[in-house]
C-alpha cells in the first residue's frame, strides 16, 4: 500500500502500515488527501422509486438535483450521492460542493502540493471511529463543534444515515462579543463551570447558547428518528478540538433522562481524535470515487490517456514486428548456414563419388586387359 497523507493547512498526518504519524507539512511521495467541512457542502435530500436499477437511480438523482436544488448552471459542481433503500422508495442524499468554494478552501494546500488525490467529507469520517475504537455499532449521533464548523451526523450499524447543521462557533462569539482566540481560551479555562465566572450575566450567555444548541440537537434527533426509520438513539459522541470545561458533566444527566449515553469523542492516541479518524478514513477510501470531492486530481499517467494508449499499442506492435523480423532473420540465416553446409557436404560427396568412379574405371581397365590377355591362350 502507498503512503497516504492527510493534509491540513499547518501540518499533515502520514498513514502507513496501519500507523498514523503527525509530520511537518512538506512534499512526500504518496497519496495526498484532505477533508471538506459540512458548511461548504449543500445537502439536498429527496425520495426516488424503489424499482429503479442502479444506473437509472443515478440518472434520476442527477435530474432531481438540477431540477430541485436550483443550482447555477453557469457554475461547476462536484456532486456525490448516498442511497438508502427502504421498502417502497430510495432516500437519496445529494452532497453538492461548488468548485469555486473548493478552490478557495484548498488554495494554500494546492500552492504547495499542486494535487489532492482525495477530499473526504467531514461527516463521513466518523464511520471509521467504530474500527479504531473497537466499539460495537449502535444507533449513534456524532456532534462536531469547532471554530471551523458545527453539525451532527447519525449512524446506524456503522452506516451513515443523516447529517444536519448546528449553530456555529461564530454565533457564540457574536453573543459574547469575544474574538475567536479569546473565546477559545475562555471555554478551555472556564467553559460551563459557573463558579469560575465573576460575572453571572456573562456565564448565562454561554450557558444559554449551549442549552439552545442541545435543544436543537434533541429536536433534530426526534425528527430524524421518524424520518430515517431509526427506532431509538443509543449514544451521542461529542467532539470539539476545544476542551470545553465541564461540558460533558453538565449535559450527561440531560441526555441520560432520554435514555441516551452522552460521551466524549475520544480514542487512544496522542493526536486529535477527529484528525486521526480522518487520516484512517481517507487512507481506506481514497480509491472510492463515490465519496471523493476532489477537483484537484493528478492528470492520468501518460499510458492511461488515449494518446498514451495509442503510443503504447504502437510500441507493442513495433516491438512485435521487430521481434518477428529478428526471429525470421535468425531463421533464414540459420537455414542459409544449413544449406551452405549441405552444399559443402554435397560437393564433398560429389568429389568422393568421382574419385570412386575413377578408381573403379582404372581397375576395370586393368581387369579388361588381363581378361583379353588370358583369353588368347
């Protein structure tokens, strides 16, 4: 297996032989991958008849997307689909990324690396968590909350079911009137620990945001359980690259009352758990075009292009003719040598025959003379 690299703007992870290593961001020989966040993807969900075959399903999905999603036909898009089969219909999730947005998001990486072989979507990364953490799959919700994005994604038996957007970090920054760095520091040091705040009103802003945040999560779960045929939700895994003080402890009981485990998203690694999962997910899926959002692919190797195939084919024919010519030359040359040897052999035998004839004639003449001599008497 080739070395696979998960690239961020500041560093990268290498995946080789099942190991993940964080490294300096620099060119290496291997497969380059990255991820796109849900905020940069438009998700359109719709139903299609269950009697469509695989080819018809893709065609009808594309028709529906361009008819219903009101896409700007003057723009370029990268669109991937997730199909879920139910009794009498397919539920289709179209994930649409605008090419210009992709170019903007990955401009720094492209300047340095030129190509990105695979771009995964952040919501799908969580499917690899089950293998990495070695946990039994259930009906699970994963919450992603960082300054980059906020969303929740549902999985049933390790398979993606749905994804929904959530209130962003920027909204909390606006509510508190704090800059990103200051807000990150505040959440790490004080978070939802009320006793750490001197100003109750300021704490109430923080608490109110997360209360509304999780109420929205609850509403989305209740809606999604019915719409996506999920009988229940067993666990919620919360991920943030900000270690928000006292968040898990604060909301454990809230979710426990609903019969749901509320847990921190973590793995046994020194690295960020989401980035670790993304590295492994990309390494296992970089050949899967159905989940690849990259528009920065390497040009195909020359021998895979039409011109390359023609040149390779022509070269093979030329080599065949050359080999055939050499073989025939060798065969003819060998035959000529055999003919020459046979000619020499024939000439030698011809000389020997002449000598034998002369010898016979000589002795015959002597015999005839003697015979005539004795016949007189």
